[in-house]
C-alpha cells in the first residue's frame, strides 16, 4: 500500500490568515489595526523591507504611532503597490544563514501610496504635511539624490530637478517631495519632520540636508524656507548594513513550499544586520535601540568602515568577478584568485578607516569575507555592478584620495578601476554583450572604448576625478592593468596586486 503525504496548500498572505500560518513563521507581535503612520518612507524596495521596516516593526508593540506609510515614486514601483495591496501591506522576510533559513511576517507598513505615474502626487504631499508624520525617510539609491558629483551640490541641470524647480507643488524627485512637504508645514505653522536618509552615501544626513537646503533656497526664498529648515529641522546621519539580494522566483517558491505562504514579493536577506543612527530627531522617533539599533553622537567612523570596506569591496569585486565569468557573489568568493584579491583590497583600504568604538577592523574584515561567501544569500554580481558611476565615487574615491596623497599602495584599487573601465565597454572577455545599468551608461561606454587608444586618463577625469587622471603613478597602474587584462586575462590582474 502506498503512503501519501498530505502537503498543505499555500495560504495567501493577509491579515485574516496570520493566525493560520505555520507555527514556524513569526508574525507581528502588535495589534496592526492600532497602527498610525508616523513615518513616510520614500522608496520601498528590498533593502527597506529587510532593514528599517524590520527594526521599526520590533518597536510597534511599545508605540503604535510609528507605522510606516510607504511611497513609490517611479513607474516600476507599481508592482510593489500591487503586491502589498493584495496582502494587507504584509510581506515575508526570509533570513538566511549559511546553513539554515527562517521566516517572519513583517507588518510595520500600514499604507502605501504609488505616485510613479503622477496621479497621487498630492496625496503624498498631504501625508508629509499631516501632523502624524514626524519622520520622512528615504532609500531611493544614490542617483536619486540628484547630486552633481563634481561639485557635491544639487544638480540643477538634471531634467527632473529642472521640472521640480519650475513646478515645486507637483514634484517628481525625492528632494522635491521633501521640500514641498516642509514648505506646507512651515506655512501652516507646524514643526518640520526629521529627514532620515538610509542610503549608502558618505555622511548621508549632511548630504541630504545640503541638497534640501539648496532646493529650498530656490523655491522658498520669499518665505525664508531655507532658514526655517536650518533652524528647526534635523537630518541625522545613518549607517545601514544588511546584504539583501533582489528577490528571485526561487525565493517566492521557497516561501510557498517551505513555509506554505503565497507571497507575491517576499524579501530574503542575510542574518547579519546593523543600523547606526545619529540621535538627532526633532519630533521623537521609534525606540529603535530596543530592536538592536545603535544610537550614537557620531556616525562617521561606523559609516567609513562600512562604506569603504563592505561597499567598496563589493564594487571592487563586481566588475572583475563579472569579467571572470561569475554571476553570484558566493561563487566568486569560492574562486581563490578573487578571494585573494578581495583580501588584498581590504588591506589596502584599511589605513583610511578610523578606529571604530568597540570594533576590531581585522575581525570585521574576516566577518565581511564570511558574509560575502554565504551560499544561501547568493547575491547577484550584476546588482553590485549597477550604478558604478555613483558607487565608485561614494565608496572608493574618498579612500583613494587619501592613499594617493600619502603615496601609499593603490594597486588593488587600480586593478578594480581597470575592471570597471573594461566592464564599461559593455562587452565581456568572450565578446558577449553586458547590459550597463547606470545613469551614465552611454558616456561610460564611450570613454571606456576610448581608453583602448587613449589610455585611462579621459575616463578617470570624467568619472572619478581629475586628480586621478593627472596622477601619473595611479594612471599608469590603471593603464598597466587594462593592458594585462586584455593580453593575459582577468585572473592575471587579480594575481598581480
């Protein structure tokens, strides 16, 4: 007689089904019907849902007034709106160690507004203006801050910024929304909200404050908007860390089969998570320290450690790993040549990282290598390679500046930059096309191809800084690695640093 094992049909994720989910799945420990949105968050992607929304969810039993109203500003956010709307704004977080997985339903998002087609602009601004909103937070990626990389100021030549400066009451950019919400609050005699950047940018709070104040000066000089924001507002710096790959069809199936949950857009992340926040808020905040966040007076040492050693290493790895044929980070780390190269890169960068309270940098580097090697997380090399024109400036340029000025060893960085230039040709070592996902994709390709005949100087000058193009020693290192790569292959470059 054959035995038939009964497999339960997956249940659609929604509030009504929470009590019926498997006991192995953690569910929100607070009454969701009591939630009120105290945070408006621009840019609800994978990282926000694996990080800030999780920390916030773990505080809501203490104070239910800190729910999150998510906002989607680009057309592709329509899918997120549809997914969340179909499941009462709930989603599944799958946490992956190198050997196991666990699942938890996150319930901190209590509303979501899709404004990516221009139809809900006013609704978003009204929510920002609302008295309940005390924090406006962002994970919109580096390029959405509309910064001119040469000056560090607001890029007022960008078409979207030009639109917002001319039409401040119907913005399209995150900065435009933030400023319009603040302007309306000022006009109605309300306090401003705290603006909390959770993106990987050096001193992200200071940078956000700079572009917000510059925008406010342009659109609100008649009412003294800039001065009001300067006097009453707050822009805390933060350091955020959790490797969160893009959700795959395999992840959706894992949630279906492994946890019997029908979730249109779960999120998977590593088990390591860190959030360091400058404790500078004008209208209070959730008790994030109860969820494991670190509230400090000075975020910069933590930020430099993370951006230069983790994000910088990711960028250094991305282009060489892709050209070497790797598509997943953990596979790249199984490659002895790449493992050696990443170790050398971290050692090169370490002198530019200040001492961090309570952290041993040598131990931190070893932890990073373990995290990169986690086969369960399986981050995509192509994801790390996106937006290089922004990431190389944010994660690599500062450290490189310090090393060049002190005439220290820069070979590993030169090799990484050579990989970036070669990858930017938009074709791999076997002649296969590479899709460049970067706001500067067209220019990157043009200057990368130019490097074959003119050397790296024009590329370096345009995308990294003229000081590197004019530094003969560094420029020659990059040129040498480009030549070696084209003649002897990627491995020869990794082995020669």
